[in-house]
């Protein structure tokens, strides 16, 4: 027979800190955006410089239409911003949070390599 222990205090403490289901769902949706290699490549390319669609397409060796589609998704999620420069839209990382999320992911992936 399994030993039953009292975890009511731990559950109470977690429940007091747990965000709403809606917020947790939004967080899950945000992280889904980082689950696409093309979007990650686009975000990473914007680390160094603001770029137009054609520059990103050339950099990633992809069609402009595919890049535009992914940029719209990233823009709708407020991960990238866009400004007009003449007749061209120039894209950039929306804020330092985006850079931090990707940087933290890389740190997590490479932490074992650094310890060796």
C-alpha cells in the first residue's frame, strides 16, 4: 500500500500563485510561435539589424511570400515591429523580451556543453 502524505500546503501555495487559465493559455500560444524553425531564423536574423522582407528572404534562401507570411504571424504576436522606410517595410525585434527568450533558450540548450 502506498504511503499517503499531506501535500495540501504545497497545493495551497501553488494555487495562490497560479495565473489564470486564460493567461496560461496565452503563454502556451506564445511559446508555440517559437516552435517554428523559420520564425526562429527570422527572429535571430533581426538580432543584428533591422531588415526588409527581401533581405530576410535572401538571407534565409526562401521565397519572400513565405517570409511575409511568417512576419505577419510574428507581428500579430507583437514579437516583431515594422516601420515604413520609403516604399519598404523594415522589420525589427519588438523589444528586448524577444531577445531574452531566445537567448535563454540557447543558454538552456548549451549549458551542458559549457560544463564539459
